[in-house]
């Protein structure tokens, strides 16, 4: 599964894991990505979105219609 959010565009961040002896190795900070299904009444169908936990809360606040409009404005296919 792709590790980026369709609504916010959030992707993994990269950095270093620093051990007790202060040796550094590269690591990856992954966003909390979930696959979630929503009913889209305007198109009379369900859509499956790959969203971060913050984006799920955003969809709850603004509604699925506005969220899908934002996703399409970013150029992604729904």
C-alpha cells in the first residue's frame, strides 16, 4: 500500500535513529495511513480512500463531498 495520504499529501519523513552510543543509522517516520470507505451520495457509490488519521478527522469535519473535491483539485483520481 502506498504510504501517502490522498487528502493532505502527507508522506514519510526521513531522519536518523540515534543509539545510546550516538551512532546514527537512517530511519523512516511513516504517517498513520488507513484505508477507509465512504459513501458518496452525489455519485451514488462508495469510494475507498487512503487517508492519514488527521485526514479522517478532517473528512468528519468538512464532509466527504468537500474532501473529494479537494482530492480532485490536487489532481488525484477518486
